[in-house]
């Protein structure tokens, strides 16, 4: 990877922590488990494990998609009243 590991790690951690809902210890534990998995995948990716890099990218993409959905809900709550 061309970016320094500390930069990537700080970006990943900021994305994860900004997406953590403050609803209780059960959800927080799930995010902590996901954070541990992301850190492990990132470390493996830095060591050249291609599969870990792919899995890392997939998870980051899923987090970004969820954040985009949440942002749309904040901007246009009227679109989601029926749920």
C-alpha cells in the first residue's frame, strides 16, 4: 500500500468510531469486534496478504454505504417515515 500504515489505521478507526451508534453495550461490543477484525486485516494486508486486503476493502465499503444511508435518513427523514 502506498499510504503509511498509521494514516490508514487512523482513517479506518475514525470511520468506525463515527459509525458506532450509541444505543447500548451489545451494539458497541459488535463494533469493537469488527474494529479488531479490521485492525487484524489491515496488519495482514500490510504484510502482503492479498486476501486480507480485499476483505479489508469490502468491509470499509460496507461501512461507507451504511454511513451514506444514515446521512440520507438525517437529511430526509420524510422519505423513511413508513419504515
